[in-house]
C-alpha cells in the first residue's frame, strides 16, 4: 500500500513538472484519492495516468 502511495506521489510530482499549469488540478485529484478506499484509489490513479 505504501509503495502505491509512493508511486502516486512520484507520478503527481512528474505530472506537475511536465505541466505546472495543471498543478492545482493534480493536487485536487490527489486529495480526492486519499478520501476513498485503496482499491478505488488504485483504479482511478491507473486510469488518470
């Protein structure tokens, strides 16, 4: 589980580096991930990336 979170954080940072104008969107998305269960979080993250 922690490894998934680490990967999610790395992906988030990379996405923000690639397109800083979307940083707010990525942060909002990431915040929403932490409010849902791990299975949903993983599937949503996979779709998003």
